[in-house]
């Protein structure tokens, strides 16, 4: 039970009975209204007649003591009975703040909300990505049945800037990586007494994995980022809006030339990368283990079949496709700010690399099951 007496700017509140979960909601609401009132500068709370209390009531009073102190208001608690003195002891020892609890609950809700919105956003992005692939495949089909719509000049431009300009760095990396793998493999096998076996091991590894993967990684870093940045800048300068206004097919003008250029040229890039990687293997093995070029080529012809070569060539167009699709898709999602261009460019490279790794893993499983 809660009673109150008003004396000038002073409010005296008397609390009696069982103050726990048995307290009525009406009494709690009245007590909150009284303690939140701005009409009084001083509050006196008489708890002598309390027969029972719980921790929630202690936290409640502790909260209002701090709250009114911040408002420069005075709260006096009258506690003379045994129960009342026990209440004061608990009140002095308590360290819990209800304000902090509310903040913690707010942060938990905010975190859960962010996670949920991120999941929903990723689901929508995945759906948009699948739609983009479907529209692209349909546009490619229209180009096949009507070749006059294919922009061959644009394809040649992208072959030069996306493929030919990338070949020097691809050759350098392929030579070094192929040579280092061959050298490390031969050093390990030499301790076992079979340095010649490194030829078969490194050649198969180069043709199946190293050559195609090196090309895919370099092109993903160069072309995916370039496509995203180019399309992002076109959006910022409103070129995309102008093309939509003139009713141009954005995929025919922007995506398909890049797609055809990379998909057609990627197997050739992988083939050249394989040659350079094998040449690097030959050079390193000749320098470190005196395995001559003739010995290497003879063992290559004897132990390495064409399946290893075709494994890398078959994967190449799929690497190219995923790089172009991701680079262009993320480019169309760039917002009208330079910060967004930078963020989406980084995102496209990360996603393109992930796509390449995923496709490589899938083909490895397929070729293993087919014993190819």
C-alpha cells in the first residue's frame, strides 16, 4: 500500500505491506508518477511499515535516488524497523544501474536488428544476382540469333585492355610460381631419392591448377575491379541514365562486349600461362638439380597425358564468366558517391576471387568423380 502527504514543496511517501511481485500495478504506476513529478524539490520515503520486499524494488528505488540526485532533488529514506534497516543495507551494497541495463538491452536489440537486416539484404542481393545472370544469358542468346547486334569493336577494345595488357604480369608470375613449386617439389623428392618424379608432379599440377588459377587470380584483381569502377563512374556521371533515356540495351553496350572478350580469350591466356609455367619448371630444375630440358620434355610426354591440359582449358571460360558477371553486377550497384565506388570495387575483387575458388573446387570434385 502507498500513501502520500504533500507539505509545500515536500512530498512524503509511506510504503507499507508486501512490496514484491504481489504489489498492484496501480500502486507502482502511482509511485512512478509521484517520483517523476517536477512539482516537488524534496522527497521523503517512509519504509518502516514494509513487511516484505524483493530485489526488483531495491533496484527501482536505487534508480530513482540517482535520477533525482541528477535533478538536484533530495530524497530522504526513513528506516527504523528491522526490515527497513535490512532494505537500506541492500540499497547501499547494490551496484546495479537500471539505466545500464536498458542500454545493454538496446545494444542487444540493435545488434540483432543489424544482423537481421544484413541477412535480408544478402538474400535480396542473391536474388538480384540470379536475375542478372538470367538476363545476361537471354541477351547472349539474342546476340547469337542476331549477330549484327554484337559490338565487335568494343570486344576488340576489351581484349586489348583486359587481356593483352595483363599478359606481362601473368608471364612473370607464372614463371616464378611454376619454378618455385618445381624446385620445392624436387628438393623434397630428392631426399626420398626420386628427384626425377618432380617432373610429372609439377607438370600435372601446373596444367591442372597453377596455370589456370594464376590467370584467374590476376584477371580477377585487374578486370573485376576495372569493370566495377568503370560502370560505377558511368553511373556517377549519369551516362547510365542517359543510355536508359535513349532506350539503349545496357547489357549489349556494357556487359556483353566485356563478357565475350574475356570468355573467348581466357583459354588462350591459360595456354600461354601453362607454357611459361612449364618453362619456369624446366629452368629451375635445370639450375638446381641438373635435369636437362630434353629429360624434362621426354618425361613430360611419357607421364603427362592431355587430360591434364584439357582440365585447365575447360575451367578457363567459367573463370572468365564469373569474373565478368561479378565485376559488372557489383558495378551496377554503385551509389552516387566516390566512397561507394571504392567500396564496391573492393567488394567485386573479393567476390570474384571467392567465385574463382568456388568454381575451382567444384571442377576438382567433378573431374575427380569422372576420373578425368
